[in-house]
């Protein structure tokens, strides 16, 4: 019977820890990554998650023609370089920041509206047997409407 009392407490602790980590990550996105958009208008969405070095995440987003876009990727300072690639529906790599010394932003415009896939990877710099580092990674989108 005692186990039935422990399980709800343990579940609440895990939930509270997860909610707190997500709130801290969103605050990181607002404070650190949002300014990377510069003169671009933020789309209003805060995409942020705790990632461990060596871990990858994917995000799909629709982009429209006749607009200029900026993608900004920010990782906490304790993390190694954050790599991001943008692929089209045919899995062609449109951009990789690895080729640009791990740049945090990429500005682009599309000839036609399409859904693109963003692949974000936290590189690894630890040695085998060491505990991997984890931290917040944020993806922000900004746009400018052509006049």
C-alpha cells in the first residue's frame, strides 16, 4: 500500500521538474535567441528544448514565397557547437551552418511556398565515459513581407 502513495509523489516531482526546465528554456529563448532575429518580425512561436550533446531534433515548418526569412538557432554556452540543416521535401540540403563555421542565423527567401525540415544537432565534445552535457537549444523564426 505504501507504494501507491509514493508513485503519485514521484510523478508530481517529475512533472514539476519538466515544467520548470521548459519554462527556463523558454526564458532563454526570449532573452538570448530573440535578439538574433534583428530587424525581422518574430513569428510569435518559441521553439526550445533541452538537448544532450550528440542528440538530434527535427522541426517542420511551412515557409511562404514573397517573404524574407531568418532562422536563428541558439544553444547555451556550456553546449558544444549546435549544427542545423534545412532540407526540402526531397531531402535536399538547402543550408547547413556547419559549412559557415556554425553560424547562428541564416537569411533566405523562397521562390515558392513549401514545408521545410530543420534538423538540429548538438555536437559532442566529451570523451567516452564522461557524462554528456545538456542544455537549452532554441529555434526562432523571423520574417519580412516584401512590399
